[in-house]
C-alpha cells in the first residue's frame, strides 16, 4: 500500500499554483513509485508476521520470474 497518500508531489496544497514546488519534487515522485510499506505495529502476532513474509516472498518470486522472462 502507499505509505503516505497522497504523495507530496500530488498533494492539493502543493499541486495548485504554487510556483516554488511545481515540478520540483523528484524525490517524492521517485519514492511514490518505489517505496514498499509493510504492516507494522506492536501487536502483530507471529502468524501475521509469517503471513506478511509469505506474501512478500511470493511477490518477490513472481517479480523475479517475470524479470527472467523478459531477459
């Protein structure tokens, strides 16, 4: 999921006619496309942590498989 929504470069306060920020937030744009937010809080059970890890492992496996198919 997105960690901060909307991303800074898409925030309405900065997206309007604010000349200073217009097209000057490349880091925000890059982070919005490349940051992964995982569930976290003090009360995650071991089963929930395992589930998160299993889903992440499956997603990474699918990603690597798709990259190998493109190469």
